[in-house]
């Protein structure tokens, strides 16, 4: 008794064993670049202590420390900070009092880099903060600024400074 299915399997197996397969290899190269990530930038408000108009002297008054905080930094080694906003009338180094109601007159806002010493930060300035690890802090100080003793009127003081951070 002959089994036709067995002879077909044997024939296919012998043909496959006799045939040589041709193979090719290729290398797939994948490339890219990991760009710096970002940080979460927070700029807590600096609420200046109230000061009597009669206690103000020409120059900086009642400077108060603050800081820009950078958290959650991934792949960031430095942040280039730029500052924008409305400069004080006739004084491009300080910031204009932009309080919308009951605004004090004759007073502007001083903003200085650093915790104890540092230059004024004004519109158009930039500074670099080195980021180590996943956090960073940029210390600064803000206070009242009196250009001269004439024309002081009591009231609210506010300045909004826009800080932009570019990461590398």
C-alpha cells in the first residue's frame, strides 16, 4: 500500500535540502538628538512692607528678598533669563508703578539681581542661571525707589515684570 502523501513530503524535503537560499543583511542606522527639556518656573510675588512717604529717601528703600524658582528640570544645564515690562517714566533702570487704583506717585520699583548685591534688572536685561540637578534658584531683591523727594503721594505700588527663561 502506497501513501501518496508521504512521497510528496519526502519530495518537498529533498528539494528544500538541495536548494541553497540566498540571504542579505543590512544595517538600519537610527539617529536623533535629545534636546534640553524645560523646568517649571515659578515667580512668587514679592509683597513689599508698607513704608511712610516721609521715611523714603532718595534711592532704594525697603528692599525685600525674593527668588525665581526652577523645579522639575530635565536635561537642562542653564537657563537664560530675560526681563520685560514697563520702565519708570524718565528712568529706564527702574520699573513703573502700574497700580490700577489709588496709585502712589513719585515712587517706582527697584529690582536687583542677587541676594545682597547685584545690578539693577531692567527691561531688556538678560542673565544666565546654571542649573544643577533638577532645581535652581535665582535670588533677587525688590523695593521702592525714590528718584527725588518732590511729588510723592501715598498710595498703592505695583510693577509687573515678565521673566522669560530659555533653556539649554
